[in-house]
C-alpha cells in the first residue's frame, strides 16, 4: 500500500492513516513561537478535518508555569481569555476554519512528555508530534531522544491500552515505535 498525499505536502504512512481512522480525539503540541510546532499544527488541522476527529491543543508555553496556583487542564476560549493565553485562542482559529472541533489544554509542566495528561484526562486517543521542536524546554533538553520517542515510551510503559504517537518529520506522518 502506498502513502497518500496530504494537502500540506506530507505523505501519510498507512499505519498512521489507520490510527487516525480509529481515533476520536487528536492531541497536538503547541507553543507561542515554535515554527516546527506551528507547521505540525497546520498538518493536524488538515488531518483532523479529513479523518473527522476533534483536537486538543496541548500548550507547552511557560507563560504562567511559575504562577501559583498554576492553571491547568482543558480550556475553552472563554477560559483562555481569563488565563492570558490569547495565542491559543488565535491558534484555534485555524481549526475553526477547517471545520474541526478544538479545545486547549494548559500543561502543569511545559515538557512535551506531559502530553500524556491529555490522554489520561481529556480522552485523546492519538497524538501528533513533530520529530523535533525548535525551542525544547529544559526538561525536554535533558532527554536524549526525540520528543515523539520519549512520549511513545512513556505511553507504552504506563498505559494499559496503546495510544498511537504519530510523528511529523516535515515530509511524512508515521507511527512512532520504540523498543520498550
């Protein structure tokens, strides 16, 4: 079976397409200024529209990380205005334009690995990550592997049911697999 072409010029591996066909909610990492995450967000909007899945934007920006109490969890647009997260509300517009239902998740810790909380608490059943980020956070820099590799390993070790981690390497969307 050959890969199909995405409107964003990404190829999609058949296993990744199968994962999206069975999904209902896609978790997508985002930030305020990371261009790689922005490109993956655009791909996510296209994929979510094509496969009819909703999206949770996982915000890993550090704007309020040191605030106490720290706001975290699922947010809609009204919550975002109250939490000084206009960048998320702006990013949600791309999904609105694609006809995709979208919410946001403010992370307790801005590490990419905390996207697992979106799986556990918001019901995401597939994750899309870039193979690298332009601005890795401190906790991410301490890990030697790619963000998707680390997330896939954490999910494999800590969840009873598998949750596919899809990787956007800039040309192909594939399923991340690691040896646990």
